[in-house]
């Protein structure tokens, strides 16, 4: 083959790749504009604009890689190189098309997408996003494939292309430090981790022993709650992602209309800690007093059996309580101790959505505001002599709530609790009700910040002595705390330390001492993420591995 023929074939290969870049650039622009318009939130225009700019930066970088592959590939391997380049561009363009609809959530929780394992990715696609929300990727792929075979010649605009690329690169570099683009942000995180990674201190955790039919299994032993009881109706209200610092600043004060009404019969726990940085595993810990030593969205077969062990729901059910789990999500697959609830209520069970704010940005985020369920909750309590209700609040799980309602998270919770209190009083249920208000966890993006695990616990009831509890406690004590207020018995003994698990992104484990010392380890790298005091990383890893082994024997996968 002569030089001119080779040059012409190379030009045609470059033209195919350029077509793909142009198609994906146009489709990304449409997707970003569509999300900006649909959100109705002008604050999102700038993040979408910067994210789109970084889309162009990524696509341009891929085009440059394709050029390098084509330039330095021998003639014999050139066809394979071109197929590889086109395939990479098609995959990259399809993946980019998915995220504009999730940008709001990503801004609230900017994880490293390259740290996601297979189980987390499956949950994201099937449970959180919903497979039907992948349609932008399919459309972008089809349009790009059509552009590859369309008999259209691109104009010769090399100088304009070079000028545009120069502008994109310059703006991209300027805005790179705080990129809202999940792929560029994750690439930056990977690069930073590569060059600043701390030395491995401990080896990775080992897979725990498999549970066998002959292995000991957790037997159901009801929590000791004796008659008489101080309350007939127990409401466990789980706030979403609220830390104690925020709660103390914005809620436990005279500015809170709810707290000002109940302060004479409320106990606030100032040193209460979440065990996990995800809602599902936190709820499991609250109800079973067993800590799941995994990220919540790891393979559930690793820990799902823990939902069958002794738990608060079953104990109260044995005492004649009608048990009700409530969340106003349209789709909620993560219900703790599912078999022990007499009823699981979701958005489909609400009498009416009229007048209430509803969202539907993704399968898992599709929900109606929490207050829409209150009349059903109170009516259920009025219809039974005894009830135990766990209401997992959804307001605050997505930043879209504040944009749609104009209310801060804690202002909304204040209104919710006042509404609940008023409806209970109107039904004559107030004097015999116990309200347990707790947060599931803090900021999931800050797995190595100890204060992020300190979450509020407020107990309100006619027989609750007012004041503050300053002892060191955690979600593992919640069962016993509820039992102590129902029976007027002593609170559980304070802890000297608690182990914590975070996060959705990486498998981070740590320990927090009652003294204030703490230590957090990234299991993937074996590096210490943060430390205070004299805790020893090797000892923590050894202790955590032992608890992981014990958990695996009792609740893990069967061999």
C-alpha cells in the first residue's frame, strides 16, 4: 500500500472518531440543558455548565488518545486500533449520557465512581437508578452508531477545531479543582490518591468463615420488656443524615417550636453515635443491636440473615404491638427486619398525593414528602391498642427537596414533629405515646471524620425525665434505651468505645473511644485515613477481623 492510500485510510479513521466526539458533545449539551430546565432550580445551571465543559475536556482527551493510537500503530494492526478507539469512544459517550440526571445527587454526595465494586454498581443500576433511566445511554449510542455510517463529510475546520480545543482546555484546567463532573472528579481523586497515598499499615481484611448448616445460628431472644408499660404507642422517627452538631445548632433550642413544647418531657443524648454511614445498616443496628461490618450496598447475601435475629420489632410485637414500617418512597427494597412488621407502608399506600410535594428523579429517590403519611400513621395508632411505628424520613435524602419546598431539612423536621404531636393529641394518644427521634448517620462523603458519626437522639414522653445524657452510646444501645423508658428501668451501661463502618464508596472501618480518640482505616489501601490519640492500627484491624469472622459464622453466606 502506498503512502497516499495509508494517509487516506488514516484520515477516514480520524473522521469517524471526530464524528463520535461531535455527536456526544451535542447530545451531552441537550441532556444538561434538559436537566436544568426540568429542575427549575437556577442554582444548577452553573454546575451543569461546568460539568458539560468537563465532558468536552474528557471527550477531547479521548480523541487525542485515539489519534496517538492511530499514529503509532503499524499498518497491520491499524484496523484493530481503530476498532478499539471507536469502541472506547462509544462506551465513554454512553456512560457520560447517564449522569446529567443524577448531577444534583452527585453534588450532595461526590463519590469516586471508580471505587465502586460490582455489587454497589448493581444496586445503583437496579434499585437506585432503575434500568429504565439508562435510556440516555441507549439513545446516545444509537445516534453515534448512525453517525458512523451516515454518508456525510465533515468540513475542513482544523484551525477552528484547534481554537475551540484550546479554549476548552484552558477553561477546564481553571475549573478542575472543584469539578462537578463525576468522571473527571473521580479521575482527579484517583490521581491524588496515587501520588499522595499513605503507606500501607495493615493488610486488607480477610473473607470471614462461611456459615454452614452445622454452624451456630443466632437464636431469637426477645428483649426483656416487662409489664406494666409507660406507653402504648412507640414512634421511632429516623431523620435522614443529620449530625448532632446541626441538630444542636438548629433544633435543640428555643427556635424549635416542637422542642420548646416538649422540653419538659424530653431527654437529649449528646454523645450518641451511628454505627454505619448508610441508612439500611444503621436501621439494622438500631433494631437488632448487631452491627453489620460491611458497606450497606455490598452484596446483601453477606449480611441479610441478621434481619432474622432478635430485634425490637419482634419484641414489641410479642407484647401485642401492631408493628408498622413507614417510608414514603415509591420503591424501598431495604426494609430491616422485614418479616416482623405487620405492615410495610410506602407511597403507594398513601390515601392521596394531592397537596404534597412529590419527587421522581430516580427509582430510589421517587418519593412524597414525609408529612403526607402522618394521617395514616396516627389513624393506624388510633385503631390499635398498642403500636410500634418506625418512620424512615425521606426529606433530606435528596437535595431536590429543599429546592422544591424552600425549607431547610431541620425546619421541615420541626414542622413534621409538631404535626405528628398535634395529631396524636387530637386523637387522645399523646399521654400514652413515646417518641424516639434519631438520625441514621451523618455525611456519607466523610467516612473518616469522627464527629460525622455523632448523631442526635431525643426521647420524648410523659414519663421521660427532662435533661441531657452525656454518656457514650451508639445505635447498638437503642433497643435497650427504648426498653428502659417503656419500663422505667435504668439505661444501658455506657460504652468505652464503638466501632464504625463507612461508607458507600469505600470500605472504611474505624473505632471511636469515649475519651475522644479515634482511628479510621481504608481497607483497600490499608492506610490510616485519620487518627487521634494512641489507638494502634494493627490492633484495630485484628479486633475488627475477629468481629467480622464472628459475624460471618452467625449471619454470613452459607457454604
